[in-house]
């Protein structure tokens, strides 16, 4: 038995269910970037002697679990987007996470009211800005459509889950019609066709191709602190915590669901509770550069250097419910063309 089984998203439909063993193990399906997930799982195994088997794919895992049905080896699904967590519940592949430990540790606004998903850590969608060419210290998401930024914005695909979630939050705040107009304005301000990832946004700002771009909080910190080949991109940029006008900064969750037919439920619950514990929350903060959800765990000093996060006050479930509409609007305005 391999300790880790990694599958590509493209190959999911063609592959049979692996014969993951049962016993002192737990089987995790994950859409998380593997190098960010593995330190958590390694620490859990070291402390509990419970082996963690992982199937990783960037997409398609929710449908895979549904297709596998009662024979699914999945105990847990780890996702990095509120819509993915909500989709799992909507597909009927989850069961309630019943834990006093979790309920006491994770604030209610970061848990499904019926217990079908639990947030573990938080990230924010922020502005990467050129240190040389951008002097302002505050910006709203609404301002990204202002013509003053024409030809100055870089961004990854509008259909990518992090951008799609931000656009969905915009719909919650402003409605579908105003969001469509805003997307048209942002598209008009792009310096180039959406491409790459958040790190490449910083790269292109450093190269002078654009002045600002959107990225997640942790990517900048990883480049600055741990990725020597990309440190120059971080050094040429800085992070601004944008807000919706009159509200806060858009945030999203890393979270977990308990699979409906979890064959190792007891071990799965141990892992869920461990992920909300002090050790795991410190790892989320200091190795993954996310905002821990457990009270009393300090934010990493690099992330704290961005300033105080004032998280947006919309309900994350409402954001999840608007993501399909956001995806339709992205295509309608030809955002990625």
C-alpha cells in the first residue's frame, strides 16, 4: 500500500476505484496543492500513528465520490473553495460532522448550519501592486473597473475557482446586472489575456507588464519566504487588502467534509478534530500562510505585515450559491478571451 496515491484530474473518469486498505488508516480525497497539504498529514500520522492515503486532483473529486457510491473508499474530502464544500453537500455525498470539539473550536460562520462541512483555515483575495508604480495604500474591488487602471491589470482565468468566488461575492453585494457591467470594466482594464496563476501575476507586475493584479494572500508569502526563484517577484510587489465598498475583504475557506459512506469514520473524525487543534492550526498559519480559524493562534508575521484583515461580512453559503451565475457572466462578457 502506498502512503500516497496521486491521480490527475483528466484521468479520474477512466480509473477504477483503488483498493485503499482499511484499518489504522484514513482515506483523503483532496483538491489541495500537495506540498501545502502533506505537512499537515505527516504531522497527524506522527502524532496518532494513523496512516493517511491521499487521492489528489484539482477537480472532479466530488463527482468521483458520487459515482463510487456506497463503495467509495473516501473518508474525507478536503477542498479549498466554499463552493466545492457546498457542492459536496448538494450532491448528497456527505454526512454531518458531529463533534463538540469542532463546534467549540471553529466559529459558527465557518461551519455549515447542518454540519456537512467545516472550515479549517481562511485565505483572502487581495491586490498585488507594483512597489514602484502604485503609491496608494487602499483600493476597493469596485475600483478595478475604473478606467484609470486601463491596461494595468493582470489576472488569471476568470473561471478559476478563486476569481470565480470573488465574482460570486460581487453578485451577492451588487446583483447580477451590476456585476456584469463591472466584469466588462475589469476586462477592459486588463493588460493581457488572463493566464497563468497568482504567482505569474506577481511575475508580470515585476516585469512591468501591468501595475496591479489579483492573488491569494498565501502565494505572495510563499514567494517571499520560501521560493527563492520567485522572491524577486515578491520584492517588486506589495500586498494591498482590498475591500468591497462599505464592507470587508473577500475571503474563502480551506475546509473538509465527511464522506457519506466513510469506511474509516472513527479515524476520519480524529483527523477532522486534529485539523482544528493547536498544532494543525499553527501549521496552517506558519507553513501554509493561511489565517487560522481557531482562536488564540497568531497569524504568521509575513501575513500580518499586510495589515489587519477585515473579512467581508457576507455569508459564504450565499457566495457558493452564486458561483454558477458568476461563471455564466464570465463567459457572457468574454472575460477570458
